[in-house]
């Protein structure tokens, strides 16, 4: 079972040509309202790949909260531990430019009402992020027996001892910089690996992902695609990583799958990953390419 402790937001996606400059007014090309929030995106994306997923999250006592619950049920996510709080559901305002780049502002709402007492976990894989309170994430990490993945997005950490309870940390480049204040990647990795138990995986967008363990660095490349919307690419990556680790793949192989599925997802609008039936052909093709280039390189 994959446990996801995290947020739900209604996403208001505003597609524009270019981001506005400070003080500038621009027109939207299109506005799309969809389900989002890093926790929900990761839970649904893992369920779409075929994992059993239980989400621990909070929504408000409003229509958007009800819609979220219905959405998770339709997607096969276990909502038995989702809490309804006496407030409004979280929301996010996402600008997406013509290159698929994004800027996101989140209104926390019910996500910040999720409390330590709401955390009930067994074992398996835990996937969590930082759009809920830090002490809630800490409680989840401390009380979990299986593999603990922290996607430090956004970097909302005041007590860095939280990293002592993480097995796999998955920052993107911006989060890595915020976490380590290091210009030198090796230096930054060594700081993090003093705390994180198994690996730091830095996601590098179209360049793939760098896996750093105590004794090894491996760069896993990503397929070349034309991005339309990179919102949630990190969420899809983390979901696929958890899914393949749960299926028993080793870290490098799980990251290879995660890169491929996240790359596919940026060719579509929205923050949630594809169903396995939709992405299967693309994954198999990219795996064949990867295998033949490995054979050419002689490893
Ligand atoms: O990672 C993408 C997500 O970040 C969006 O769905 C938005 O809700 C914000 O949480």
C-alpha cells in the first residue's frame, strides 16, 4: 500500500503567452479548473498506474471538498482517512506560459487544518510533501515503518532534523538550492546525505534525474518531448517512483520509469499523471530505446 500524506487544491490554471511583467496586465488564452494539490496529484497518479493508495488529507466543508471526495472515489483512491474540516478547501492559481513553464500561488485552506492526530499509517511506502504543516509531515515520517519519500515541495522547513526521518528525498533544482544554499551540487548532496538515509534524487526536468547515494552518483536521462504544461511533473515523478519501488524495482530502474512517465505527462494539460493503459506504449518504446543505447555503450 502507498500512503500519501498531503494537500488537495482546486487548481485554476491560467494559460498565457508569456508571464506578465511586474505592473503589467495581460489576457489569458484559456482558464481551466481542475483537481490539484501535490498530495492529491501524487495519490491519484500512483493509483492510475495501478497502486493501492490511501490518501491522508483534509478538505473543507464546501462544494469543492465534496467534489474532491467524489473524484478520489472515481479514481480508486482510499479516502477512509480524508478529513472534512470546518473551513474552505485549498486552491492554487497557476500561470502556464506557451513553453509550459509555470508559476504557482497556493491558498492553503483546509490543508493547514490537517493535524498530527489525523495521521494513522501502517507500512509500505509513504509519500509526502510540504503543502501541509511541517509538524504533520514530521509525525508521518516519524511514525512510519516502511520506505519514506519526502518531496520537499515547497521547501517549507524550519526544523531540518525532519530530514533524519527521510529515506528518499526528491527535490527539484530550485528546492535543492533552497535546502542546501550550495552552488556546488556535490557539496549540497553531501550535506543532505548526512541526514537522508538512502538517497537524494534531484529532478532536473528535461535533463532527467540525478540519483545520489552515500557512495554513488547516477544521472538517469529523460525522453525528449515537447512540453505543453509542466505543472505536476514532479508529482507524477514521485508517484511513479513510489509505484515502481512498491513493485520491487531497484532505485535506478524506478527512476527510469518515473522519468519516462513524468515526461509523457508534460505533453498534456494538468497536474495528474496518465493511466497505465494510456502510457504503456510510450513507456515500452522508451524502455526499448534505453536498452539499445545501453547495449551500444556496452553496459
Ligand atoms: O505540483 C503541482 C501542484 O502544486 C498543483 O496541482 C497545485 O495545486 C500546487 O499544489
